[in-house]
């Protein structure tokens, strides 16, 4: 498995690294820590070089920008090296290397995830306050939307013991939801770890006029019952996979908006992480629309949120997963 860790030296970034202990990841991982200096480094070729006053003035501006940018890149290298040491200390069997670059952080992280062929990108939530949770940070939002691999928005826990985790999976029977189930089943969790599949759907309601027409009311009721039966049947297969992995799994069905109910129910239950599925195929617009619920859940949740792309679970399943990452303190 390949893990890309985005690090900017903030408290949230440190908390996201600490949260890796409760991810159920393999004991052996190839990881890279990326730090991005948000600067633009002009090239020397951008100067006219005709020797005039204007050219000398431009050259001075370029030189100052170059020095400032190089200093920022050096700081990014230091941050990447520090975070790499922190990860190595926690997970001694991991192969971890630092990487520093410059540019737009969101795009650079996405590009490096593609180059590194990452299976999972770890980001921090960029803020823990109520207002900051209403809108996910711009960098996290961009990576969550544009990355072709799974993305984890990590939030550290106060209690970092090796006890059992509580995992919520947003489940609607779709390819993405089943990929999230596969990803959870493929991880190595502590004994007695609990998994709760939460299915949230908006019930079919008859129109204002239709409420007075018996056939219309019956049709709406039948549609709601049919959907619930289908979800329960799909969930049975998913629960069987999780139980086969030694996990305690249950299903909870709710009515409402998943953007609000998933994080709320996870908070009530004391969940450590929410897994949701997203399809990696399709146009950028499709991926943005699909990811809107994931981004809303990631922004509102008090715990970590992992968005699983379709097809990633198969990679996890084929990886050697002897031992659990959390075993190394």
C-alpha cells in the first residue's frame, strides 16, 4: 500500500498523523510526506536582459522573489523531514521518505498522488472550530474532489490507546458504499472493533394534492418500504463480509439528509471514523457532484472521514497485511 501524507506543520497536521494509529493500516507501508511551499519561483529566462533600467528593475524583483521562494521551499523541506521522522518513530516498519515542492498546495498534492501512485492521501481538516467545520478547507476540498485515489481527512483523538475502534460506514447499496465496506473489511482492526452501517434516505412524500388521493399515498408508502427492504438485503451481504473479518457490524436506517445525519449519528455514537464511498470514474463535474456529500460529511464531522474511491479496496485486499500499524507506538 502507498500512502501520501500532506503536512504543513500545523496542529491539525500533527493530529492527522497521530490519527494514523487508529486507521487499521498494514504494518508495512510505502509512505511519502509532502510539504508544499505556496510560492511562485520565476525562472531566470523571464528577464529580457537588454541592460536597460526597466530590465534591471525587473531583474531585482525576480531576484527577490527567487530568494523568498527558495527560503519557503527550504522551510517546506524542513517540515517534510520533521514529519517523516515523526511517522518513522510511530511506525518503524514503514518505508517513509520526505518530499518538498512549491506551487498551489491542492494541485501539487493531487499531482504527487498521481506520480507516487498513492492508494490513500492523508490530509488534515484545516480547522476544528464550528465555523471552519461548516466549509472544508480549500486544499482538502480540492484534493477530495480531484484525487483519483482514496482520501482521509484525519482528526486526532484525545484518547490514543489501542482499544477497539468504532467505525461508521455511509451505506446506500451503491458501488461506492460497497467499496467503503471492502476497504474497512481489508484493514486490521483491534479486537472488538464495532462497525455501524448507517443508511440515510429521504422518504418519498406525495405532493400536497396527492396527500388527499389514496392511490398516491399508497404508492409513496410502497416506494419507501421497497427501498428499505432493498437496503436491508444489501446490508446483509456487507455485514456478513465484516463479521467474517471478526468485526461486530450492525445496520441503522435513518430518514433525512446524509450530509447532516451521518456526522450527527457518528458523533452520538462516539465514532472514530466515517467511511464513505465515491466513484472515481466519470467527468470532473460528476466527481464534484458525487463528492459534495463526502465533502459536507468531512467538513461537519468531529471524527476522521475517509472517502474511498471505487477499486481502491481491491488494492488493499491484495496487500500483505500481516500485523497492525497501530501496534507500534
